[in-house]
C-alpha cells in the first residue's frame, strides 16, 4: 500500500499529507483487525458533538467550567462561532495548522474542536512552555495562526517576534476572539469535508535529543482510541462526569478529559486549578465519577481524602508514569477503588496496554487493549520468552507517523512501534514495566528529556559541564537531578544550586527544572568523550537508596 492509496484529502493546504513519512516506514495500521470501521469522509466533531444535538441530546450537560456550564447544544454553537471566525475572518483553510495555547478551560476545548471542524490541524501547547520552546513547533509545522488565552499570550508574542511565520495571534478572555464570534450568522457551520485519513492533530513530544518530535494523527484516530480503550477498557457511561489534570496538549489529557466523554455524551469537568488539592475539591463539588491523572497526584490526593467526599468516583485511570504497587494499595484502601494503570505514548495517541477493572493485577501495567497487539523483543526485533525483559513493541489501529523526521525509522521496526520502554510479559499475558530504555525522565506524569535540561544549564556562565538524569523519588516517581561541574571561580554551594534552578525555570518550562543538583569534579564519559548517563543513573539510584 503506497501513499497513492490514501483517500482524497479534504485539505486545501497539503502540508500535513506532504510531510507524512514514507508509507513503507509506517507501522501496520489495521482497523479491521481491531474491529473498527469508519466512513471515508469523516469529520470527528460531527461524531463528538453534532451527533448528540442531531439525535435530541442537545440539552445534556457537556462542559462544567469555573464560570460557565454548557450543554451539548451550547458547546456546538460555541464551536461553530469559533469555526466561522477562523474561516471567515482569520483566513483558515482546510489543512492549515493552528497553535492552541491555554490551560484546560471550556474555551480551550471549544477552540480545539473548532479547528478540527473547520478542517484545520490542531497543534496544542502547554501554557507553561517558554518562548524558546514555542519556536520549534511554530517553525516545524509552519504555523501562521494561533488562538491563545490572553493570560498566557506574552511568551507566544515573544516567540512571534522571532518566528515571523506566525503572522496572527488572536486571544480570548480579553474580548478579541469573542468579538469575532458574536457576529450575526455565525451560530451554524458546516463541517469541513475531510477524509478519515486527513491529519487533524500534530502533537509535539519531548525527544531524548532535546528536539521535539511532531506526531501526526488522523481524523479516524481520535475515534479509534474512543472505540478501543474508551469502549472496551474504560467502559464509562453517558451519566459519568470526567475530570483530570493532564493538559490537553498531552494526548493523555485530550483523550481522557475531552474525547472519551464526548464520544459517549458524558460531561467534562474543568476546574480552574488541577493541583491534587484542587482536583480533590472539584471531584467533591461536581460529583465527578471518572478521573484521569498521574500516580503522583493520586498519592498526593490521599492526604486530601480525609477532608473530602470522593464517594462519587467510580473509575480512576493512572498513566503518565509507572504506578507503584504501594500507591495502588493505599488508594484502594482509602477509597475502595482500584487504580486502572495504563501505558500510552504520544506516538500511539493514547493507552494501548491497560486492564478493565475486573482484570487488574496490582503491580502490572495490564493487558493489551483489545484491538492492539504487544510483544517483547530483543535488539534484533525477535520476540523473547515470557519472563525475559526486553523492548516493548506494539501495533494496532493507531501508530507513529512523525512530521518530516528521520527518527521515524528508529521508532517503527517491521511494522511495530518500539516505545522506548523495557518490559517483561508473564505467562498469563500481563505486561510489567521495568524501566525506560532511553534518557527520558518521567516525573509526576511529565516526560522530561534530560539532554534538554542539560542544554539549558550549559547556557549559564557558571556551568562547564553537566549531566541530567532521573533520580528515584517516592512522591514523584522520579525527579530531575543534575550533576554539575562548575567553571573556576564559582562556588559549589546552596546559593549556586538555587541560581541554576531559577535559571532553568526562567528559560524552559518550570516543571523541567532540576529538583536536585549535585556538584562534581568530573563526569563519567566514554573513551570517545561521550557522557555516560547510565553511570549517572546508577549514582542517582545509589544516592537515593543511601538517603532512604
């Protein structure tokens, strides 16, 4: 099957399709084997929103925000008004990329859906990203238009001054976008005639080289994760209320907080703040029943459980980092609920190994989601016996297609997605996490590339060399730990550690800063002078063990 076998695109701007990797380098994508089928012409917003209105469910509750509550009918009209503003006033054509920048708010959800309905390609970014981190996706995806919450527009405007290809930024919350939306006749909008295999989402992920990779997903992919993991593992109902903390720029958050509830006509709860204490308060206030967050947050919420009524919860999904058995047991003891562990990847869009509530095995990630296959392979790609650690390989209805990136050949081998995780499979088919296979640090559910933090530290005048790895942490899974060799004349003291931490926070997203800094006189290196991060990881593990 070659590129010519793709369906007739609904895109006027062919950038996304032109920059898909060569078809022979894709993973195997077999919807039929997964029991899924979608029409050739597909716009996901007609399925996620408009279908509910057309079938008489327009009055159902759709979105609960801090200051607004929308029914499905109101959500549909808000989406239509933004889509009209995009196409009539801002020049959006099908296939154009649109950057979205905001916290998890009702307007962020509506803007996201509006881009998709208009046939655009959504590129969501976390509001914590700084100017330098925004430049790469703007340039890589050739983005000319951005919609942004006015409260986080400053860094985006700074990026615009350095990347003039971003010609237009329109903010909401200050009346700018709202004035366009209010125009007469904007309440209805005909969805763009897109193909099921038109790209509608480019999600950028931190790569181990420090240079993000743009993962490209089709219109059909957004439904496929709903109809596989959502329907067959999560098994939620239209009466559920979904809540969670992952940003919508993380596909874990997009699926868990937006796509899954909208697919079945359930409600979304979007609290203003999503720190564990705030999440617990919002669960109690809005009687949320399905929660998506990281193990770190569940551990922190245990401290809040005494003073909060969390009895409305019935389903709790944990992903983003490995789930310690101790956290599973403590949460179940406190709430009576088992945590549904899972592993996903931005390349795969969402969770591909998990377990329904009645098949959970504490300590194991779970079983392949129905519709996906998973196996453990060695360095040559050969499957290894059960009980043997190896590389996790997976394939199913979704899979990796990087935006114009040679790293496609490293992620996909012989039709299988190689996730970068070391796992073993037991005799019963359960998969057990062992470690990351690369330099990615997973801290409190965030993926942080060690080399990116190293590059940031090296821009400080005091730093001669450095190495950054993940160090074990009982509360966050891992923390970012930096081993720093200072230049002559600089003191290796607590004040310098604080200075370097603040430097990182001010330069890249604050969650990436090193929570621990060790000053050293040398760093372990190979005979050719390359940093041996595995040696630093061993040091970090030993130091954590000594401290405990």
